[in-house]
C-alpha cells in the first residue's frame, strides 16, 4: 500500500507520536509512505504544501492520503485522486464547543470531517461531536521502548535532582493558553504554602528520553487543559508509573479509573493542590502494567492498518 501523509511541522520538528506510527506501519505492514510537511513556522506554509501535494499526486499513484489534524485534512481534501483519511487530535474537533478555546480550529476540523472518506479520533467524545457512526476511536499508542518504569533514584541522580524535593511535571508549553499552566503553577504554590518543599518542572521541546526520565523522577504529572482528545502525555506518564492529577478532560477519567495514586479534580488551583499534596505525602507510584487503556504503538498500528485497508477500498 502506498500512502501520502500530510502533517504539520513546527520549530521542534514533526510530532513524535505521528512519526512513531508511520515508522511502525512501514516496518510491520510494509506501508510505503511519501510525505507532505506543512512547515507552520514559515511564510505561505499551506500554499507551499498544497503545491508539493499536487506535484506528488501527479507523479505517483497513492492508495490513500492520510492527513493529521483538521487543517492538514482541509489541504488533503483539495485533491480527489485518492481517498482521504483524517486523524483528528483534539482542538480540531472540540475547539469552540461549550466555550472551549480554538474555535476556528474546531470549525475547520468539523467541516473537514464531513467531507473525509475516513475519520480517526482520539476519544468517544470527539466521535460524538462529529456525529459520524463510522469514526474510528484510535488514540495514539505509547512508545514503550522509551516510556517505561525504571529506577527512580537513578533517574533523579542523572537529572541532578535532590530526592528530598517534591516535583510536579507540566510537559507543555506555558504559552499554550488551553493548557492552563497558571492553574497548575498556583496549585504548586499552594502546596508550598503548606510547608512542602516542591518544584514545578515545565518541559518544552525536550527529547523524549529526557521527558521519560523526568516522568520516572517526578512525583506527579498535572493536567488542567481546557480541552483534550486523548492526551499522550498522560498515558506516557502512566507507562512510567507516574501518578496523574488531572481535570475531567478528554478520555482522562476512563484512563485513570481504578488507578491508585491518581486523582480527577475540578479545574481549580485549591482542588488540584489538595490532590497533589495527597500524592506527594503518599509517595506511591501508579501501576504501569499495560492494558487496553494504555495501548502501545504496535497495538494501535494494527487497528490503524485495518482502517487504511477499508478506507483505501472505498474508491476501487
């Protein structure tokens, strides 16, 4: 099968989750990929990507165009030579719903979803919003070669951390307003006011090995997002044994259900502070054994390849 992927690239390069899945689909199922990258940090990014896509489609025959995120799906729908599969990741469906941020992204994504031949979403909530009974709920799998339990003390030593200091991990860019860094920072400050020696660690643009080391070394991951699909960072943290304190967003409630040392809280600094304080006082890790809620990349790609096959067959 020959597939043309369309995805965005920012200052930190392509999405690691997308790269993992493309690599695995290629190695395990023999999918032959060509790529169109939208360099979002460059001028005229989408018009340049459209020109490149048109050139590739004229030069070769593809069984499928697979676009990642709604904007790239819009680009992919400007062609009719091959069936279009779009993977929606969160704000490109949920943006603007019930006052959520990124309303324009959501409007574009929802419009594209109605015109795509196949749709993959991260959560049941996204499938419901799109009102497509044929939508496939396939969240990105965890790369368990990178995100796995390891010796916590060794990880802290390697990172130069004082083990007597508690640490809360926020693995997102604070400039992304939908992630509500301020709520997490205020919650950490409230825990500090209770006499706990605590630090908030914010990671932006780091190598995944370093992120995984922090997930092993820290005490909790905190999530206060306005909206999410199925946040990969939460599942990566769980794969490392790191407890998660999160608001009710995306599929996090179902992913955390029954997991010890994890908490669902209101989007409020005081409520988050209470949960973080409990996690830090308890010092327990959360079980990291894989289950259906924590699929690895191989399991996800088995499902995704089946979607490739059925979507590609739509126009034969």
